[in-house]
C-alpha cells in the first residue's frame, strides 16, 4: 500500500471506505435486521398466540439472529476504525487524486454533507475555487498563478447537487481553431468575450442559507485578492447552484476595511440559472410522500429511516428558495429551462420537465403565473434533459449574448 505525502487533513480512499463501513452498519445492516425482525415476528406471532406466549423456536430464532447481526455490526465498526487509523497514518492514495474519487466525495457531500460537517469528517467539502482538480488559494499569489491572464470580468460557475466542477466539462470536444479539448462554457466565454471563468466546488448537503453565506464569503475574498481590479461579475448556476447564487446574493454585506468599501454584490451584473428548481423539486416532494407512506408499514419503515438520513441540502429542494428572497435590483436575471417535450406548455413540461425540474419551477412561475423574476430573460431548450444544460450550443449562444463585452482590461493591481 502506498504512503501519501499529502497533508494530513486531506482525506484518503481509506477514509471513504471507513465511512462506507459505518453506514453499512448504521443503515443497511440496520434495515435488514429490522425487516427480518418484522417478517419473522409476524410468522412466529401466529404460533405465539396459539400457545399463549413465545414458543421455543421463536426464542431460539431471535437469539441466533441477534448474535449474528451483533457480530456483523461489530465487524463493520472494527473495520471502519482500522481503515480510519490507516488513513490517518497516510496509507493509501488521496481520494482527490482522481476524477472518480472527486465525484464520490461530492456525491457523498450532497447526500449527507451536513452530517460530515457536524462530525468533523475530512471528507466534508469546504467551499473553494477549483482549477485543474485542485483548490486554489484565494490569495493574490495563488490566484495570480492560477489565472495569469485574469481580466476585470469574472464569471463564476456553480454546480448542482452532488456534482463537481468537472460537470461543466460535459460533452467537451476538440476545438479545431486551437487544438484543445476544452469547450466548456467558461473556456468559450474566455476565448470569445474575455471573461475569466472561476469554477467553485461546494458542499451541497448543507442548507442553502449556509451555502449562501459560505459562497458570499468566498466571493468577498476572491474580489479582494483578484490580480486585477474587478469591474463585473456574472453568476452561472446549474440546478441547486442557481439557488446557491440567489442565497449568496441575499446575504447582507457591510463595507469592510480588509476587503474593500463596496460589497461584491455591487459588481454583479448578471445571474444565470440553468434548470434551477426555484419553486421546488417534485423529486424531493415524491421522496417525502414516499417516506410518510412507508412509515405506516412495519416492513417498509426501515427503508423510510434510510431516506430520512438525506441531507438538509436535499430537504431544501422540497420548496426551493422562498419567493420573497431579494433579487439584486441592478442585476439582470436569465432563466434557462429544458424540457423533454418540444413545447413548454406540454403536460410533460409541467410534470417531468427536464427529468428533475418542471418548466414552471425552472423559470420561477408561481401560482397565478406570478413571476419571481419580473422582466427576466427566459430561454426554453426543447428536447433536452437536466444535464444537457451543462453544455449545450443553444445555451452558450444565449450566454454569449447576455454576457457580451466590448473588451476587457488586465491592469495588475499594485
């Protein structure tokens, strides 16, 4: 087994394996044990009623089952402790070394990220700027190394639930003009309009309010440490990332001697949301209804307890962001919605939408067709799903038009 030279705070593959073992014990083994107990309890209960008390086979069965489950649980907990000790000794590779590992970490954070934070787990993601699969120190020197051609316009990309910053590279393809293989929105906006793309990775398992505060703090430091004076900021959020952008814009900021006189929100000219569930996600509402139904049946109750462990970030998708959440009065809002149907008025658009978010939710339409974002630009992408919005030519054409710039400056700060 290899020895890591990464900082001790960086989680390894063995830490992830330890977390998996703990949850196998807590959720899977517990569910199997409870379902087993419910089923056998019904079977033995018939005989118990006949003889007027627990039968010998019933007592023997319960004793054996209890011992087996206890032994398996003890083994899983011991394995988790051993794996965690080995990880803290630096054994095994860092989980962030590969794209697959980064995906696993982001997915786990989306599902139970709030609990990882509460437990102080090294797997808990701390919001940060990402470049080439690594965190960028939000300092003048760190940003200068990552963005040697930094312009005065920053476009910030915010991923959705359980996603990573690499989701923006979906369907990347060779560009015949320069031979590169990167064709994300960020790369194209940099080449075509002079924007500096900044990709953020966040813990999508914490509440939207907490994520908004963390993002606001990050952008405050980003603007203060950017290699050139920032004159314009655009926020582009996919799915939950769009809600995160709104939450950050709603954070009350005051002038700071350390970070400048004007808050970063004063520099925001555009907020773009791609398939964001502004009025909530029917998927989360379906899960919530399913849990209520399952809780009524003893055999299904263990499954209900598993789904009840979902993060507060997922729970926040039930109703989306409150419609009273303030919008920036000086910023332009652009709402993009995909539907599997060709028309936004089709029943499929109103129910399934893009597989995850209905059309009305993505464009912020409240009952009575009240608009959450009066005067916002709306783009409908027909015949597309939720993840097509991460890299779609129609979306990019709209983005380029919305964020068009006459030019950029790159005067370094003193």
